[in-house]
C-alpha cells in the first residue's frame, strides 16, 4: 500500500542527497531507519562505518595532534609536581 507523505523542502533535499542509484524514496527511508536502528544497538557500528565518514583530520594530522596533547600533558604534570614539591 502506498501512502502520500509531506516533507519540508529541507527534508526533501536531504532525502534526495541520501538517495543512491536505483533506490526509491521508500528504499532510502527504510535504509536510513535500518542504519539508525543498527547504530543504536551495535557498539561496533561506528568502527565498521568509519571509512564512509568524512575525516576532519588526516592520519598524520591526528598523530601530530596526539603528540602535541601528550607534550602539553607532560608539561602540566611537571608544573604541578614543581608547585607541590618545589624546584629540588
């Protein structure tokens, strides 16, 4: 049975952007619902779908950021130790 559905312009545009070749509007909605349900139930969904997500940082940029954070953590730990124990 087919039922008409009303969508706002932004919702319709989002539906069109999600549509893959050969999919009907119903197929898109069902696929998105299934993806949403599986991600809520499956803690590994994030790991398995990482290749599909846009990355904010490259692998190298990510490693550099981690190194900078580690260095900042070390410096802060030294400062705290010196505050508690003095410059021995």
